[in-house]
RNA sequence: GUGGAUGUAGCUCAGUUGGUUAGAGUGCCAGGUUGUGGCCCUGGAGGUCGUCGGUUCGAUUCCGAUCAUCCACCCCA
């Protein structure tokens, strides 16, 4: 097959056969966030380039080599968001949300774009679940978002994920530490790798992150940030640990976590797993007290995290965690001729309005082919409509799991069908698609029916 | 951005030591008589062997480039 073109490198298609998994995950994430008091915010996928340059930092890898930047027809420099925080902070400031009751807590699910070299678990377009909390300076805020992430993992049934935390201090103590660090690194400068050499001036802490054996050996002997952070920062970090202890969340201290985005301060953390190869970080975040000021707002403490949805799904599949099945077609209406098809269309609409998945043939295929199709899509019940049935105003409904059949009147068919379902197994029936009002109606309907048990064959 | 592996039907893979009409399983469609699925049987559709170029009388098989996927580095979610 010679296609005109294929999906762009590093992008993924989410196909209908698996989209329910992602839907479930995303709904779960937003619901858990809501339980923690975080409500969804949606911001555009692109922003003015300067926003990301300023927030992520000119020295960050993201800004230096990974952004999707283009000039639009109005000569604006536009960038597809490489991460979620900047846009949310921009909206927070632009709409004066800092005037609302503090803290302001927000969640989001958004696509992010980075010009990386693709690998499994790393894509040029990926989707990120994120949390931002504005206006809370205390360590309880970080503790809360960490426990939120932790809750997501336990809820989804994931294992083998560990939490690593670190403090990189505030502006003041970090300056002092950087000074000490640079003095140390200068002494070893000729041994450092090329990239680290270039980081030496602007952002020496990134060198601690370097994986090259020489650099990491040098880093191992380097002064430790935790020995330099000021009293307040130290107290903050200890308080965070007490909160985590109180909630029974396990963690380890990892002084090498510095994070790639320049806006972090004090707490940084990562949830990592050994089950995803080189893409080990499932969730990363921390505190960024200086960012809002950096973007033109009044000083305001803030913290948050990002979580990769594709990685989450990969991990779920790798670990064999159970996800809900795709919603099942409850009734497939087989029609033998055109008149039956008209009736099928009418009944299907009634059933759908009742909130259940109901399908009928739209290919004018043979009865056998329709039955086959119903079997293939795993329909729970089928109903055969033809001349005989229309004449008698009734239809044969077949349970595809057991193979048993019953005749139902077409008058008030939906009610009759529900009665049949009740006789077979109430629990099997899926009310997932009903809205709240419909659910109430349906449950009182079922309660009513349960009073007078109907005859069985 | 660096290094390595891979690339044949929708999917999983055979195969051609370079030679005429490229295979299997599975999936898809249709039949196996009168209106009923899952098993079985039969038939059909579907590939210019990732793409472009080179060597050759001739390449899907050899060589090169390119694109894509995967792995490690890097980076991060």
C-alpha cells in the first residue's frame, strides 16, 4: 500500500479499540484530583514563545533544542506547549485568579510537544496530567500533591514505583551553594564532558545530573546542596518528610534530582519505575515559588507536578493492571427486510434514549451475517425482526451468552426488554451511559419490577 | 543530537544461495438452500517485499542513501 503520508514521527494514533482505556484513565485522574480539591483548567496548546523561554529558562534543554516554534501569519512567534505549567500560570495571572480565595488548585490534561528523539515511552506529542497549587507556601502543599500522585498509582493498581525527593533550596541558599559548587567544579573542569563544560557557567547544578561516568564521579564528591540550604529551607524540607511519614508514603532522598526546568525551588520530586526502560520517570514536579513573579505577577508560592499519560498506560499494560472492559452493546437488532429495518431504527432510537448501547444493521446484510456481526462485536442480546414479527407485533430476543431466546411484545418494547434483562441478570446490565436523572429513573424502574417477578420460560 | 538493531498482506511471521504468476496462520468479505452468531468446510479480496537510487541481462533478495520503529546514550512525562 502506498500511502500519501503517514503519522508524523513521534506521534501516536489512539484507535477506537483502545480509547476506552485512555478515557478511563483520564476520568480517574480528574476525579481523584477533584477529591483533592483540584478543578480542571484548559489552556491553549500554543502560547507566545517568550512564555516558555521565560518560564522553563533559556538554559534548559527544552528551550534550547526541543521546542516546536513557528511564526504565524501575523508574524508572531508561537510555540506548541512543551509542558503544562507555564500556560496555567499565564492564565492564572491573566484572569486575576490570585484575587480569588487562596489556595487556587487546578488540574489539567493536555498534549505537550517536544522535539526529542522518539523511543517507546517518549514521544514528540504526549499527553500530560498535571496539578498546580497556587498560594500555599507550606510543605503541606507539596505533601498534598505528592499524596495525590501516590493515590493515582495505588488506585490504578500500579506497583514498583518509588518516590524520590530532594530540596534544591531557595534563591538565596542556592546562590551560595552554586558558588561552592562552581569552585569545586572549576578545579575539575578539564575532566568534565563537553555539555557539562557549557553548563558550568550558567547552570552548574545540571552537572550533578550528568550520567557520564567521569562527570558522575566528580558529582559524587561535589558539595551537597542539603549541607548548604538555609534554616528555613531545611525546616521546610523536614516538615515535608513529616507529612509524608504521617500519611505513610514511602520515599527516599535523592540529592541528584535537580529537574530540567529552571523554575523549581526548594522541593523537587520524581516517581520512578524500573519497568519502563530508560523512560523511568512517571511523574515529576516540585515547588516553583519564583515563577509567578518571573512571569510578571506578584510574588506567590506555588507547586505542582506533571504525569505522562502514555507512560502511565504503558506501565499499566506492562504490569497487567486491570482496566474496565469496553462498554458492551446491550442489544443488536437484526432485520430481515426493509420494513423490519424501519422498525429497528425506531426501537434502537428508543433504547438509545433510555441510555443503553443499541445497534441495528445499516448494511442490508443477510440475517446470518448480521448475527455473525452481533457475535463479533460481543453484543449481549440480539433481536430478530422480520415480516412474521411485525405482523404479530412481537420479536425474538436472544441472549448471546446463554443462547436462550424469548418472545417479547413490541408494544412498550423498551420496558419489556428491561424486564427481560432483569430476569436474566440485573448486574450484567450496564447503566454506565445514563445521566444522573436517567439513572434514578432506571433504578426506580428496576425496583418497581423487582416487586412483581415475571414469568420465565 | 550520538551509537546500535530492525522494516515482506490489517496483525504475527515464513521465503527467495539474485531469475519468470511472493507464501502461511490469523483477521476481513461471501457461500455451505428455506430468517439466527460462536465450531467446521469452501471460495474471494488484500502486498509494485518501507522509500529512492546504484550494481546487474535481471533485485524483494547485493550496495548506498533516506524514512520509520525499537534499544542504549541524552532528556524528561
